[in-house]
């Protein structure tokens, strides 16, 4: 998984409610490694835990991006309840306490997150000549057929199916 290219156009089957969680950090003072490196290095352990216990935690998948100062992770979750339960998880709480101890209210490093609850039938996706990615990695990945060849048709299909 991950490297296989799916030639053609694909979408996702949008019959499930999902939660999109965007989380990241911004390094405000690059030379203050002792402040921001612990925040940065706490993430790999949590990500490994999420992938190891996906079903139990309600975690579906994620994508990561690293810039010069800012990182971002886009995570897909089964429900807000699952995401909030993970926020109380021991590994996450330890990382959060460590962040507050080392960084607190200094301007060395910033963190952020945004959470979006998305109801079934209210999202659509398209992937052309891509490996499994984003929602296509988190949900059922299906070929785009003539009846699904536009965003409007994909939205309408899901709204009509969900109205039944």
C-alpha cells in the first residue's frame, strides 16, 4: 500500500460520517531547539500508536506535510467521540503535559488544531493516477464511472442515496 498507482480516476464512497482533524505546529524561534524539538519528536510515537490500534481508536488515516517552519497533519477519524477519547489517552496526555512544561506560553513554538464533523453525503473526492491518498486511503476507494464523472454527480448520488 502507498506506492501502487491507481491509473484512472477514483473517488470515495461517501456513505459514512467522518471527522477531519487538522493538527500541527509552527516553529517561531528556530534556534530554540530545546523548546520545539520535544514537541516535534512526540508525534511519531502517537502516530505509530494510531496506526497500530486503528480499529480500537476509531482512527482511519492521515497525511503529513513539513514546511520550513510549519507542519500539518490531516487526520481522518470515525467520530468526534473517538478523537476526544484519544485526547485523553496516556501517550497524548503525556505529550501535552510535556509541551506545557517545556513551552507553556512562550513564543518559541506554536501549535494548532481544527476539527470538522462532516456528515455522509456532504463531501466528495477525486484522485487521478494516484496511490491511495487522503480520503481515498481512509475510506472505500472506487473507480469513477460515467454516472460519477463530475463533483455535482458525486454529491447528488450520495445525497439521493442518503435520503432513502
